C-alpha cells in the first residue's frame, strides 16, 4: 500500500467570516504549513483582504498557504452587499440571514474544491458550516470541525442542550446549575444562548443541524490547550465520542514583530503605543478593549471614560469607532486633555498582543471573547470581565470562577439590538467601573494571587506550544491522522 506523507497533504480551511474565527484559523494554517502541509484558506474577499500581507510573508518563508475567495449570496437572503462579515453588531434577525447566506455556499465551495490541485486531503471548517460534512463525504475526505471557543464553553452548551434542562427553566434570567460538570457552574438561559432574548425556531433548527453534522464529522479541533482546562478536555472527549485535538494557543506561532503587530488587521502608530508603555512602571497600566464586534452606547462609553479617569490608574483605551455624539463629548468636555498624562486613546484597531505582552501592562478590561481571553492568558495578565453576547458570559465564568484570574464588572444580561435598531444594554455606572478596576489593579493579597495564577498559566501556555508540548503533539497527531486516512483511501481505490 502506498503511504501518504505529510508533504503530500492539502488541508482546506473554512473559517467563519468573523475576526474572532479567522484570526486563529490563519494562525493554525501557518502552524500546519510549518510542518510541511499545504493549506488553502477559503473566505470572502472582504475578510481575505485583511490577511493578504500575513499570507505573503508566510509564502516568503516558504510556507505553502493560499487564500481563495467565495462571495456570499447576500441578495438571496435579503441583505445588502456590505453585510459580508460579522464585523458589525447585527440584530438577531440579520445575524440569522447572514448564517443563511453561508449555508448557500455548499455548491460553490464543492466546485472550488474539485478544481484544486493537489486535491484536498481534508476539510477543517467552522462548526457553523454543517454543509461541509456533506461536501467532505462526497469527496471521500475527512471533515474536521473547528471550535473557536474553549472546552468549558463547548461542554456547558453540550450539557445544556443534551440534558434538556433549558426546557424545564421558565425564566430567562433565573440562575441554575448545569448538571454533570467538573465544577458547579451557575448560568441563565440567556447566557447559554448568548443573546438578550430566547433563540428563534430557525436559530434552534440551525444549531441542531450543525450538531448533527458534527456527529458525522471525523474529529474536532479546539482552540485551547489541555493544561488550561484539563478536566473539561477529558469530559468533552467523552461527550462527543470522537477524536479531539486541542492545538492552542495558536497566537504563540507569531514570532515576527510584523505578524504580531498585524494579527487580524493593521494598526497605526504601533511604535508610539510601545514608546508610551516604555515610559510607565511595570504592571501599572490597564488595557481596555472590548473587541472588534462589540459596541457600546455613547452613554455607556462616557460612563466608562469617567470611571477610567476617576481611578488615577494609567490606561490604554481602544475605541473602535467614535460616534458624532461621543466625539463632541471628548472635545467639549475635554476628556482626552484631562487624561493626557496617564491615558492613551487608540482609535481603530490596536496591536493587542503587543500591548498585552508589554511589562507595563498589569490588567486588561475585556469583553471575554475567547481570542482575547487566550491572549490575556498568554501574557499572564489578569482581567476585568465585561461580556456582551455569544460565548462571552460562559468565558467570563471560566475566567473568574475556574481560573480565578478575573473580576466581574457585573453585567448579567447579553446585549442585543431590537428590530428598529435600538440597543438594549445594562448601563454600568462610572462608580462601579472605578471599584472593579481598582480591585483588579491593587496590591491586596487577593490581587497578588490573581497575578500569580495568571503568570503560571502563561508559562503553561508557552510550554504547550513548544516542541514536545501538548498542543505541539496534538498538531502532529492531527496531521498523522489525516495522512493515515488518505493512505487508507489510496489503498481502497
């Protein structure tokens, strides 16, 4: 029987069209290519444009990676052409339409894969691409499901749906304990679904379709590392009854300064940010960033700004986009001038990994997206948690109660938009912002223990990705598994 070797393999990856999914998938593509595998990443033109420079540098380093583009059929689901990624905070209705457009990619994607040379050896696709299981079966290759969030979130949602406990809970905000987990975990129905209202029938239908497709898949790749959530890794392997590879934190594959600085997008004034940090005391700065999709009302941003000002703690605050109203407040009230000596405002994309890894940064106010969570872990930085939607509330529980490296801001209900565009959110007052930030950044015994635990986790994260570490070994196992599957395929044809 002819043996299929690593350099003969061609992995095709389908990430969800969102920064939080695309970023780790591109990192994973570079890791696989670094082991000699050819990798094709398929995404929309809008998302692909952000990663072309990173892929170009990978090609210069003789890594076999290519980006291919598919256009979402947005008009067919009633969305305008600029809704080509999950870059904006969408209403639940628009989000459902965008997912519906993704489900129409099955035939175009299959046609693209049939035209590739060398032919694909496997598909690694986001959980939200259930049709890719059908395509893989028709091509007689393995489909491996990619989960962006970690095993804690995955097990919590699995238990919530498989136990049918949600059907017995009437209130959307009543706290209840999820059964059968390694730790007592209290949640609400809204925090499980991740949105500020109950899931619609179509959303639940899609969710169960994705679960069924996962059951037929060859295995699961999860962006985490075994030492971070060992008990939950063991339990998810039992629950899913299939191969599971934990391959993170993939951000640690970024060794080149440019790759670190441009992870996800290009940031302006990187040198200025680092110079500003160089002038601060070690561990004295709070970094504030609430993700690429999360949005806040102007009223809430003002309360956050006034809370930051009242702490007297140095901070870097990343604001994705200022509204006209917020711009007026910044200039009229003189906020930026008042905090100039100890506050740096970043407008747009921030080089988050570079900032978090700087010795001056001692805390991170975060929305608890899984990428940001892992980035704080890798940097050994404790966090203030301010979740908004999706997996973020469960990530908060994991960070605060299991890892014990975080302090809650106190938000309980997910943020969402109504049909007419009004935003529903819990307003956090400046006084509460001040209290929680000072609790995180102070030198109390509790604060010292949080920082100690965070630093220990950072060491474990780095060890997992080094040669011989758990994630390094899992990447090897994944490649070998696909090579064996292709060897068996060759032997039967």
